[in-house]
């Protein structure tokens, strides 16, 4: 890869991460149009890296391209959200049956540490990111990398839904409650008991989250 190609690639990555953070933090609302002229001026880039970044975000389910209307932040219906949670639960419950008793929990422990720090800092976006990383690490422990990649793509779309509800969540739930739930899940994974792991996962599924006020 030439220096120019590397620079363009880096610019695409930076643009993608900036827009992804804006979307997942709720700074840009679902359904809001992504106007190229406004974004190129704001980010100080040309149209080419912006379009490539939005193409990659569309692959992640965060951006939608509407014929003759351009791009917008993806939207999720209530049915979409429930279906995503159902797929997430199925993948999780399958993956945990293959977790070895001698599994290395270093990455899982690190994600939990980030979660605690984000809670202390009241950084809701970093906390949501840490939640996602934690669950992805649980699934990776099952040893099926293809399943883990599919699972993470589902979690990113669920996080888009959670971004819409971030302020509501801050009002009705203590961030520390999330840490406690993940500590229980960590302890279950550490024990290696599949039934305990599945029971702990029940605190993170659609029923547990969508039932909140």
C-alpha cells in the first residue's frame, strides 16, 4: 500500500469512527439525513473518504442509503429491536455451551474494568461500548469466530437503539446496576457452569431491557 493509499485509508477509518461515535452517542438522531456538503465541511474532508466511510457504516447497519434521497442514520422499528434481541439471545446461548473450563478470561476482565471506570466517569457512550465488548468476549470464549463476528454486528445495531434511549436510561436506571449484572455474568463464566451462565444472560436479554419503563 502506497503512502497516499495509506493516508486515504486512515482518513476513511477516522471519518467512520467519528460518525459512528456521533450515531451511537445519540448526537445524530435515527432517520436524520447525512448531508455530504455539511459533513465534508465539518470534518474537513473530501467526498470520496466520506462516501466510503458511510458505505462501511451501512454494512454495519448504522446508515441507510435511500434512492434519490441520499444517506441517513438507520432507523429501527420495535419489531426490529425485538428480533435483534431474539437473534442475540440465540447466538449467546449457543456459544456458551462451548466455553472451556480453562478459558482465558483476561479480555473479559479488562472489559469489566473499563465498564467500572466508565461508570465512575459517568461516560454513557464508553459504558455502552464496554457492555458490547464484554458480551462479544463472552461469545468469543465459545471458540466460533464466525459466530462471534455475526454476534458483534447484531450488538452494534442494538447499541443504535440504546443510543436513542440513553437519556431515558440515565433517568430510570443507575449505571452501577449494569456493572453488577456484568459482575454476576463474569462470575458465572468463571465458574464454567452453563446453566449459571445462561441464567446470568437472562438479565441482559430483550425481556429484561425492553420491559423497563
